[in-house]
């Protein structure tokens, strides 16, 4: 089953350094806010759609493809 949302901890588990994982989540949230989804403007929102993270990294994060 494909994960719909990705968190900081998921990115760290994939091997990203902690600060880089935080930065990816922050960029994803900024991207979503710029697309008009104001929900992601909050500080405490830590889950972002996996599709947006995949766009940022230009890679697929599906479990089945690894």
C-alpha cells in the first residue's frame, strides 16, 4: 500500500540527514500554501502529501518500487 502522507521521520528513515528532512517538509508546506491550501501554513502540521515530496525530490517514494 502506498503512503499518502510523508513525515520528517519517514524521510530520516529513508536516509536523509535530519536537517535536510526538515527542509524538505518545509519546502513542501510552502509549495502547498502557494497552491492555495492554507491548512499547511500552520507550524504544527508535520505531514505533507507524498506526491508533493516526490515532486520536490523528482523521485518516487513508493515502498514497492524500492
